[in-house]
């Protein structure tokens, strides 16, 4: 790779764009595209990066998150962005960190988290992820449940996670909106929200909705009931969207939060994150997306994705998978360890494979989960490199969350969300030594001052000490 | 093969059991805590008969070149649902719960050697396991049994060799739980002096809704040193468990113990082995506020015997990933290997297993890489001297769906 240098002027442009995007959007250019600009931008991100200084990592090994591997390279971060990647960068006066024999990757991204909505401790008062009162609750937003002091955020950060997508649970056909966050605990939810990241809509196939509502003797109690429930809602949403597009404001329907969300999907502004285990159900969801003309971004917990790998590749739909979870329910029975690799390699390697966690422990070790999935794929006959597998926990989840233009790779101009690992990140013995978010140290293994401790952790066991040291 | 001159009958049984095999030149982790060495392992008639570098073999011995790959004892899960739960969310596939029995609930006769979890875990290196009841009764769930995971309908195992229970947050007060536990142990003590019938007639037995099986099992825990495996986390609960151990002379094993570092001296002094999940650093409840990834290191440095559980059902082999993380956070490597094998065997009195030593049953794994790296995988799985098939439903499905022939998948077999 040749040295890539972005001139500072361009860099400033990027930063100011990002800032103006946050502050000015409701009154800015997008107004003409939007029916209700003020409403659309409600609860917008107020995130601003922590203070940072220019940092030069010397002699690092780098996985760029796109499949590239660079040995003995330098990486320069400045003003929250990646400024330069090269074989020998000189930047007088900046903080230099010797990264010899260490590895740098993009910050790890989890496309499926319930941190903050199923906080720790997992007590009933913190069970805020499933509005399991009706099968269609597209009106709820996961971010409105988020507990900013969830100690799980800081634990994930130590595992190198710089961004995560929080989804509602899977009790409902439409569970509500998901949102993406930068992994810095703040006192307000808006201050943690990833600037400019689109919302998602959580949908759920299969056993969960039919069990939850079937047990209450209401619809859906079958998989066909699930389908009827989704389709009825989309019919309403199409009508609502048509109504909202009327030029005469008086003829528009009364605003409806659930319909706003479904309309956002039909307008391509809200991304579908679809919990769906079984192959034929995923294929059915694709049929339905054609019926109502919307796009599915990702199938989550796609245990049987490998059975329809070509279809998913053809449709440009990502599959977010565990490395090896199975057996806890019937629709998770047909697990293969090569699932991630089969999706990745579909249609000449055009598949979009993601390793996700759905779990506060798993999110801390997504590098190990990717290592297992890669090794299983290679045992099944593929030749997948570590550099390539790194995509499964960086650029691919960034793409699925709609934030790939900002993060998820080590490329000039991207947010400086990077992890310095003590060794190769695919080894169990490697630990995240430094985690940077927008160029600022968010975690440093060797500096207790740069290890976040939430309010929850403070003095909770003994007043003199904190829960985590 | 050796002993060809033996009678036909003997040759027949010999064939059924195993051939004589030399695993040549493996990096052998004995499971005893010793550091690894390049050695040969000679296996005959189910058993490890020799370890060394210049073992004398005859022409009938099958020699398998291991070429320096790591060799460990077969992994033993100290706590699993193998063979008794097929699918967790489907009650009709579960045999781990009882409405009738509590302390005396035995799952032994429910064990299904054809459960899909068995080939899966076996192909991932788990050669035997404790299978245990779930928490259908509280605070004691019932009795766990040890099973050899060779899939044979002729069940090889040790029936009802440990009792499992839990102390900690529940719907009632833990003070009540402690009082119930003590009453149960008092009943167990009575088995020494009273008949089961006499105990059954007592008010206390009636109040605790005990059946004769429960009383017999409690007697074994209190009077015969049957391992009593108790899950508990809060520091003060660990102390309560340790004082119960002292009072009743229990052969106590503690599970989870996330706040153990706060009561390390007492735990060490009590000589109590523990089963931990080194990856569980989540304060899942108000009992587990002290949970951290340093637990394994701290317990190891105190010399406490450590075994490994995993959070995930069906993947008991992931104890390797837990053990690996423990090592990444400071546990010694050989403690980790021992914790997946010999410590389990010693704790549950599986005297003929758990380590690579002459005289032990040959449950042996040859790995394609460092066994603590989750990306490594077994190359050879041997149970009682017999090489095991490494296929599973998972490998079958993989073959089917990586087959590119143009026909319906149901015809790809």
C-alpha cells in the first residue's frame, strides 16, 4: 500500500460536515426531501468526541477491515480521523506509540446488542428490551429504554468494541426501532448516539412471536400467523405513506408513531434488522420485501443462512451469525460452524457475513468468535485469511448499521475508531491494550485513569473501592 | 495386534474393545499439572500402558505419527445437560426436571446416548461429562451422573455420584434457603441412626416434601462424602457454604464463586474445589457484583483446584475458550489443562480417567493446534483406547450445503 495522505483542509471539511450534520440537519438541505424534518430528527445525536491529540502508531501490523494486511506500518490519527497510513510516516511533535509486534484493527462493531436495554444486573426493573404487549410495536424505540450507566458498555469497550447497534427484543413481529451508539458512557442517551447513523427496525420471525402471543391465545400463534401480521402492517404502512405524500397537508393522516417507522423503511431511511433463524423463513421475508418494495439489510441469528447463501448474496442481504450457538431452541438446531464462512464465500466471495453477539459476554470476545468461524470455514475447505475474517466484525457490521462511510475500516478520512491489540487479535491470548474512539483514548489497559467506571460501579461493594478496578 | 494366540473368545472381545496404538511424538500435556513434553503414548486394551520416548512395540501395533501436535486427556465437563436435554425450549425433549423428587432426583436412566449433543461435543474433544438435573427443585436440584460420550447404547457411566444445588438470590430470603439446606443436611445425618421409614414419618420430612430417594441421597452427601456441588456467588454466601461444609463434614464443590477473591483465605483453607466460567464477568445479579476476568488467576495463585463450566448449553467444549481466556488473564497454562481433565476426575472420584498416565483409561485428544485457542480442533479423539469418528449432524449439514451439484439438497447425501 502506498502512503495515503489526506490534506488537512479536506480533513477539516469532514469534521465540520459531521458537526453541521448533527446541529443543522433539521434546518438544512435535507428539508426538501423530508415531509417532517423536525420530527424525523427528534432525539438526534448530541455526541461530541472526547479531546484528543495527534497520535502516531509506529511499526504496527494492521488489518484494515477490508481484507488488507499491512506489516510494519505506521498509522497517524489527527483531529479524530485517520490521517495517514504508510510504511514510514514522520510527524514531528505528535505523541508516538511504539506498536512493534502489536496489531491494529478498526474498532470492533456489534450489529446485535441489547446492552442498556437489558442492562446488568439482569433484574426485572432493567428488563426494557421487549414491549411484549402487542405483536406490532413499531412505535417503540430501543434508545428510549437505554440505561446509560449499564456496566456492560465498559466491559465491551475492553474487548475493543467502539460502536454497537442496540435492538429491541424479538417477542414481537415488529419490535421497534434500533439505534447505533459510540461506546462512550455519557449521562444522556443522545450524547452516546452515533452521529448520523440511521435507525433500524427490528422484525422477528419464527418461534418467539408465535410463542409469546400464542400462549395468550391471540394472533400470531403460528408461522402463518406471523406472516399475516407483518403483511397487514405493511398494507397499513403503504396507505399511510401514500397519505403522507399528499401535497395538501389537511388530507394527510394523523401522525402515527408505528406508521412513521414503517414509512421510514418504505422510504429507505430505516434499515430492516430481521431476527430470523430458518432458511425458508428468510426466503419468505425476502418475498414479502418484494411485495411491499422495501429492502432487508440483515438477517440476525441466521443459524440456517448457509442453506440459502446464494440467495442472500444475490439480494445483497447480510447475515449476522454466532460462531457456534445452537440447540437452545428448535429453530437453532441445524447449526454448522462453517455458517459464517459459507455466507462469506457465496457467489465468488460477494456474501456479507457478520459475527454478532446478542450477548454481554460474547460482545467482549468477538475477535475470538471470528477466529472460531474462520477456522471452521477453513476446515470445511475454504481458504479464509485472518485479514479477510476481520471484515466480519468491522466493515460488514458497519455496512449493516449504515455507518460504513464513517467507521469500520482503517482508511484515510474515517473516524479514528481503532484498537491496538497486544498480539494477533485472532489469538485468545491477545488483549485490547488501547481502544480509541474518534482519536481519543477510551480505554488503556495500562492506565487506570483511562478505564471507564460507570456510576453503577462506584463504591457498590465497598465504599472505598469500585466494582471494577 | 498382540496376543493372536489367545482363544477365539478373547480375540473377539479384544477386537470389540480396541487395537494397540502408539501415538508417536506428541507434545503431551498429562493433565496432572506437569509441563508438556514430547512423548509417545502406548495404548492397549482401553488403557494407557506406557509413556516415554523409547517404548518397545511389536509389529502389530498401529503407529500414529503425531508430529509434535499437542496431546491432552479427553476433556471432562463437570456440569452439563448432555444426553438429557435435546432442545432447551422444548420440554418434551428434556429429562432434567422432576416435579416429584428433589435431592434424590436421578437423571441416570434418562440418558440418551444418541442425543445430537454427544457426537458434537465428542468431536470437539469432550470425552465424558457429568450430566446434572436443572433447578426444578430448590435449593437442591438432584443427583448428577458421569457418562462416557462414546454414543454406545450400553451406557458407560457412574450413577448418581454428586448432588447439585444452589444458594443465593431467589424468590424468598436466602436466610430461609440456608435454613432449608441445614434441615436437609440434618435429615441426611439421621440416615446413620434411623431407618428411611422412620425418617419419612417425621414432621420435618413431611414439611420438606421428601421422598425416600431424597433421604437416601442426602444420607450419602452427609455420611459418605458424596460431592455436594453448590452454586453460589456472593462473598458472604460462600462463607455460609464453607461453614456448612465444616459443620456437616461435606465434600463441598463450589460453582461460579464470582466473589471468591474477597474470601480467598477462607476458601483456600477449606480446601474446596471450584467450577468457574472464566468468561462471565457480567454482574448478572446483585449476588455477582464482584465478577471479573481475573477470577481464574486469583484462584489459581491461591492454589485452589479449578474446573470450568460454560454459559452456553450444548457447547460444553467451549470450556476450552473459558480456560484460554483465564490463561490470557494470568492463570497458568497447565492449571487450565488440568482443570478440564484431571481436576474433574479427582473431584468426582473418576479414578481411572483424567490424565495421561500409565494405567488410566485412554481418553486422549490430539489437537491440530494449541488446545486453548478456540480456533484449534481435535485431529484425533480417543475414548477408552478407541478412535472415534469426528462427524456430527453439523459436519453432515456442512457437506450437504457445500455440495454444488445442481439438485435439491434432500438428494445430496
